[in-house]
């Protein structure tokens, strides 16, 4: 299932010089975060003034949370990434395995657990591996092996064969029937 080619960008653990592009991307990310914050503030103010709006929003959040829950992925569908954030800290992040890198997975604005900065862009990343091994592909179950006879059954069978042997030996060989001595060898 891992036909995705996972990309690396730089080596997160090595030293890293921020480029002009990194600074630009970080600035854009901060501007977007700021706009979102303003919108949330405005929305909060409107909700305080309008209980019906507040209730609609609460419902929308609940629906979204339920939807997210229904999309919950299994561990083998989650790719782990080592990323270096704009602030210089190295953290681990996760994305759906179908994304070739954590940036295209939408993880472009991160909170750093080390310095608590928010809205940080990723400046370098490398794949670490899936959270869990994918399950083996479904293969048809092997045919049920013939039941191994128990020792008692074997002994019974040997005894039956011996009795049959005895019985045959006590009878005169049928006419024309091959006997062990008539075989050429
Ligand atoms: Zn940091």
C-alpha cells in the first residue's frame, strides 16, 4: 500500500540556515493566523450578542468533531515525520500516509511544544515511518491440514493391519494373484 514516495527536505537534525523563502513563508503564515484570529474574535463577539448564533456555532463544531471522529485513521495509515520548525525546534508530526510530505498534508502552521510559538512553518522534514506496520494482505486461509492421528489411533491402525495380514496369510493365495515372491526385482 506504500506506493507513495515520501519526500525529504533538508535534514531536520543537521544545522539549518533559514532561507529568505522560509522567512517569507513564515510571515505569510503569521498574517493568515492573525486574520483567522481576528475573524474568530469577531465571531465570538457576534455570538455573545446573539444566543441563537452561538447555538448554531456550537452545533456546527459538534458536527465537525463527529465527522473528524468518523475519519479516524488506523495506525498503519498514519505517517510520522520529523520536522524542523521555523523556530529551530525539531518535533514529530503526523499525516495521512497518502501525503508525500507533511507540508502538502496541510501541516503548514504548527504550534511548537518547546517554545510554545504558534503558527510556525516547517522548514525541513524527513519521513520516520508509519505509526504501525500495515496488516498483512488478506490471504486465503490455508487448507485445513489432515488431522494428525494420535498415538492410540496409530496403534489401533497397526493392530488392524497386523490382523488383516494374519488373516490373509492364513488363507491360501488366490489363483493368479501376484505374491511377493513372484515380483521381479
Ligand atoms: Zn520552538
